[in-house]
C-alpha cells in the first residue's frame, strides 16, 4: 500500500504543460518546446484557428496536412488536434488536464501578435505560467532601428547596418533530454481538420515535394552539397538546381532560419554564402516591414499609388493565371505554379512584372493567386514581394523597371529547358523563336507543330505598347508625389 501511495503522490506532483505548435512544426531548435521539455510531461497540440481556415491557400493546406502527419509521427502520435479559438481551446485543456504552463512560438504577423497579448493576459489571470518565443526570425523586428529610433525602409542599410551589426543569430538549440509526451482527451484526428482538397490537384503537389522535419534537413544538406557554391549567379536560371527550395520548409517551421544560417556559415565565407544569407535577410525584411508598417498588408505602402490607374482587365488576369498570355516564359512560370505549387524566384519576378506593368493589374490579384497556389505562401514575403514588383512598397523596383519576357527567357533559359518542360507544345520550337513564337515564319511554326491561337495563344498584349502605357501611368502618379 505504501508503494502505491507514494506512486500516487509522485503522479500528483508531476508538472504537466502544453506546447502549442503553430508555424514551428519541428522538434529541434524549437525554443518553446525546449522550454516545455524541462517539465515532467508535455501535451503537444495543434489548433486549426479561424484565421488559418480563411487565410491559408489550398496548396499550403496540402503541405500543412502532410507536415502535421510527420510531426505527429515524431511525437509517437501524441499530437492532439483541435479546431477553434485558441483561448477557448486552451482553457478547456487546462481545466481538463490540470495544466500548469503553456508555451508557444510567435507568429510575427500583427493579428497574431495582438492575440498573443490577450492570451498571455488571460492565462496569467488563471494562474497559468506562459511564455512565447522567437523561433522563426533571426532578429526581433523591434530591435533593429536606425540611429534616430525609426524603422528602416530600404533593405541594404537594414541588413548591413541594422542586422549584421546587431547580435549574431542565436545558435540552434538542442534538446537536453527525451520528452515525456502525453496525449489528452477531446482531441480530433488529423483527418478531421479537412485540410486536403477534394480534387486531384493534391496529387500533383504531393508528387513534387517531401514534407516534414526530416525532409527539410535532407533538403538543406542537398543544397549545401550541390547548390550553394553556385548560388549567386546560378539562382537566376530556372532550369538549374542552384536555388535552395527551402522556402516551404521555413514557412511551416520544419526548419528554422537559425539552423540554415549557421549551417551555411559553417562552410566558410564567400560571395555565394554571403548572397544566400542576404536572401534570408530579405525574408527578415519582409517581416520587419509588416511589423512596423502593418497597413501595407491591405494598402500601398507608398500611398501615392492609391491613385494609380489600374485597368484590372478580368480576361487578361484569367489568361495570366492559366498561363495563356502568349509569352512563353510567363506561361511556363504559371504552369509551374499550378503543377508544383512553386515558382522559381527569377520567374516570380517576371510573371509579377508582367501582371502589374504590362497588364496594369493591381498587385493584390497576384498576391491572392500566389497565396492560394504556392506551398510557400507567406503573408509577409508575398505582400512585400508584390509591392516591391509593383513599385508601391519599400525599397521597391523603380516604376520604369519592366521585365521584358522575351529577353528574360533568352537570357535565363537560353536552351529552353525550363520553358519546354512546362509548355511541351513548344518542344519543337527552335531557340530563335521560342520566346517570341508570333514572329516565327509560317514554315517554322508548321515544322514545330504550332498553330497560334489553337495550341498556343497569340500574345494578349503588345510588349512595346503595354510598356509605354505602364511608364506613362507610373509617370503620372510620380508627378503627384
């Protein structure tokens, strides 16, 4: 009896806490989980909140489903799934499971940060220990300011004077002991979240990616081995494997930026490593901007663009989405997006420039389509990137910088390997006319089995005329600044 009594007392004394997984779907270098692991028992949970249901695109939901499965597997299938408001969900678990602490990692978006403040206040009022951590950024957005204590609006000084002269990114954390995972009652199954769409598109996405923490680390090592030493120039060529393709892994927190930063820095220092690290810096800058200028999530950061004469031709926008603009490098990029849930970075800039400048369509149309179709759809990167292309954002591309899709294709996909992969109907088109098929003689088109307007479209706009129209429109608002 004495043994049973002592065992019962020991059980009562065990401290049980919650680790709330959000965009940190990994076990290693997870600050909140590192804190939770110091307690006797850890209940891992994931909450599908209303904002996730409304804001996460279809491609990202596919990734999220598989990443959660892998995470659940790594906890011994102890991960508890819930739907609803975090405060209500957490309150219910706390009362049912005698929880003493709740720990989570911050999502650096204004809405989530504001909700965290309310959540912390309510948990503390209940007498529950709680704390949030930074697991997704190299530097705290509030800690990088100019000498006059105002935020930066230009990337280079932000990164070189602000970030690199600040504290070095923290070293990745290593769990000191195995975690005593505990499940709880009232949870849902992963399938109950209904993240996967009811159509075959998910099969395409799944065939191009491996999701989860293990796959993220393998992808990093593959990039370190074969990509990074060609990165500075190689990243511009979409047919080459010199980009990291780590963006969806970073977005869902299967890998932290700290792990990536210190891994690549361990290789030494050269122009390729420095350039790759500066790209991590661009991600930081996007989050920095929406932190200090949250209005840019729905409005032009440069308010002079509020009077820009967008045309927003619905037929043109639809042709752009479907990859039927008549400009092969643009169409190949949009086909890659639909096929894989991803677009090569160089091509993202090309298709973005074409939409907002050649078609004079508002950047929000591009942002929303990317949000729905990209597996790495990220509120900060997506918004800042589209405003950069449009010219309305911080450190934006100048209004007169309009990518010529013919020249871009010739310069960065000279052999047509990328373009023909996603537009197989152009596989017989000679390089001379691959990116401008409307200029090819009839015999060339015949030999390439191309019938313009039938199996490949005529251009929906004239490049020269649309460029001149864009420059005129941008010039008009410039006069009003």
